[in-house]
């Protein structure tokens, strides 16, 4: 089994420009994905661009991840660092009335803990968050509940 990378793909019934914008506009990221997004190196802007350093503060978890935007072509390609030296690439394409989103996570460490935390954990996480993005763009609703992880008795719900 190849543990260093994986793919997640999803069809979204929304224009490619809207799907791309949902990944780079910090106000949209905070609706469907993250609790707080801050562009560190360009204060006062709300659109992530190539070479930006961005802090992602997670919903229902008390930590922030620094992300470096490696590619952002303003149309159909994003690539960013993702914790512990990993990288995530997002490619978008149009097929009929759909936008096809292809996520490829690479450079996953292969020690046993990383196989569990980053291969299995991230693969499952991206499955949820891409589904959440689809729901948000197609129906204007999100599946996650930002308050669940703040209570210990609700921590293990699938939509935390």
C-alpha cells in the first residue's frame, strides 16, 4: 500500500470560479471549513494568493496550522503546505454543469503514527470537508456544528 499520498475527488454543481473562490476567500473559508483564517504576510486582504502565509484555526480543536500557499493561479489550481511537511494540491475542471475538484495530498510521513494520523485521518477529514463544501455551494448549508467540540460530552460526533 502506498502511504505517502492519497486522492479525494468530488463533483460540485457550481461554477469553477465559485469553487475556487471558496478556497481562497477567507470569509468563505470561515463559513464551510475553518473557524478563523488570517493572512499573515498581507494584512488587510481577504483573498489568499501564491506565497501567502496563512493561519488556519480549526473548528472544535484548540490549535492553529500555518499554511504556505505554494500555487494559486486564480482559476483552477491551488497548492499549499499542510502540517508536518505535507502538501495538498487542489485541481478544478469543468465537466458539463459540474466542477470536478481533485485533491491530492502528498509527502505523508510513513511511520506508524503518521499512517494513522495523516493518511487515514486526513483522508477521512478531507472526505467530510469536501462534502461540506459541496453542501455549502449547492444548498447554502454546512454539515459541521462549530459548537460540538466545545463540550466534552459531544466531542465524538461525526460533524465536529
